[in-house]
């Protein structure tokens, strides 16, 4: 069973999406096995179980924060929980101030250092004064976090935490490799080597601790734990996962290249057969090969593009959150059909899948509902339309030309080959 990553957002592909959804679970088995061994032999509770046990305290703190508006009081309440959360993840909760290269001070609540004393990981606290679950990266530091009265000649950075991390933390002479940004609602894991592309892992504490799904808690505890990020010796688990993610991405690219070539050959051969046997057009003495190659490639690009946007619902290009679209029109809705064994001639020569794809192509290209639907009575729109999508008129989605692969009707066997 795949890991349930609900509550964990893989922004800008910190790891590849396919790796997280299909491969990560296998790469974490040794970690889970070691946790189980320590629990059975040493009676040490695994980190994910300790994380789950914090749910009651977390929501009690959240309830108090909803009623509290004073910055100092909010900071105190937030730290009540973070002081119990960080030890579960292997860190020491220790609020301190760190001087940056521009003579400003940065409050941190935890740190991991290298043997020479240089920082390897900083845990930075974000205080959301609005109580509206703001993005911690967009928040600024609060004066109540600056508690050392002896540092009168020092100041706090005044820009957003995103800018502080970019310019002043990672811009230090000796910057930390890792940053964990923490608030009352989220934990954000940032790797300096990926930060230029804003690639990060975001953990929604409310979602994760409310659901208490075991696989989600296991993934959260593993990916955020000190032993996974900054082990006392050896290569970090997160670096190993990153290496595996890159290797798998390369392997998938190679597999995709050969699968794409085979798919183009199948479509092209079927097109030739259909022209010759069904439409009775000549297939020799014309520049058919070049035209078919171009149009088969275009057809496959359409499919790859649709696979991508359906796999990335956060882009909001297609309404994957709508059951009507997901179960009735999407590529995902055709998965079950792809698994069906074709035992009769009728099932092998049917064109349902082809017609479904053509309908989906038209819906993405033209948008839905169509422009003329704006003149429909409101009662009809409400009763018949439960989703919508904007037109996406990319070159390889062009439908108004008389393409071979539109007028042809491919048998279902070529989609399930």
C-alpha cells in the first residue's frame, strides 16, 4: 500500500512526484524496521508514535491561540507545543539569537552543528499574528522574539522570512545546509542546494495530526528527523533518497523513450491499416510517413501533457477535485478499462477509449462549459454542470485542423497493448 502523503506538499518537486508516490515507501522500509526492532528490544517508542501522541496537546494549543491576539502570549503558547515537538524529531529546543553577516540578529529555536562548530541546520520560528494559517515564508520576525536586552546595537531583519533565508541565512560566510521553518500550523523543510528553485517539503501539522494516518505520520517523522537529515556519522537519509530519486527519474526517462517509440509505431501502423482497409485511400506515392510521424508525436504529446496536469492537481488546469470530471472524463477514469482483458473481437475493435480521449482533448482545448453555455438558463447550469475548466489552446492540442489522428478511429486494443 502506497504512503498516504496527505498533508505533505512536495513543492516544485523537492523529490520527483512519482518517486514520492511509488518508490519512497520501499526506500524507507529499513528505517521502519529499525524503529520496530528498537521498540521490541529496547522498549523505545518510534518517533511516529510519539508524534501521534502529541495530537491532543497540539489542538489544545491551537484552541488557545484562536482566542489570543497578544504577540507575546501567542509566542509563549506556540513554544509550549514546539518544545514538545522538536525532541520527538531528535532536536533540542533551545531559543537563541544568531548573528548574521550584516550585523543583524536572527532568533532560532534549535540548531545542529558540524564537528567544527559551523551550523548544519537551523530551526527558525515564524509567528503568525493573524491566526489565519499564513504561509510562514511570507511572515516577518516579531520584536517579541528578540529577547536579549543586552544586544542594544543589534537589530532584527525586517523582510519576509523567505528573503531572510535567501539573502542572510544562505548568504552567510558559513551558511547552514538545512533550514526547518516552524509555525503553529506548518513545518517547512528547506535544502540550500534546492532553494534557488524554491523546492521544499511543507508539512501541514493540522491535517497530519487531525487524520493521524500511520503512513503519513511515519513519512513526516522520517523526513524531518535529525537522524535522517543530519546524522552524527555517515550519509544522511535525505541525500540517499535524493540520489535514488534522480536515478529513478533517469530510468523512467529511458523507459518512457522506448514506450513512446512503441506507441508511435502502433498508432502509425493502425492509421495505415485504417486508411487502406476502411477509407480505401492510397497509402503509397504520397508523403504519408512524415505526416503520420508528426501527428503521432502530437497525439502522444497530448496524452503526456494530460497525464502531467492530472498528476498535478495543485496547478488547477483540470478540475480533478470534481468527482464528475475525475470519474467521467479524466484519463484516470480510463484506468480500470485499461486493465480489462479483451476476449472478443467486438471488445478489441471498439472505439470507446478513442472517443473518450477525443472528448477530453476537446474539453481541455475549448474549455468547459463552452462559451455558448453562458446564455443557458441558470437553473439548467446549476443542475447539469458541476465543474468547469478554462481553455488551454497549446500548439500540440490544436483540434481545428483536419488531422489524420482525429478522423481515424483507433481500436481499443491499441490503447491497451
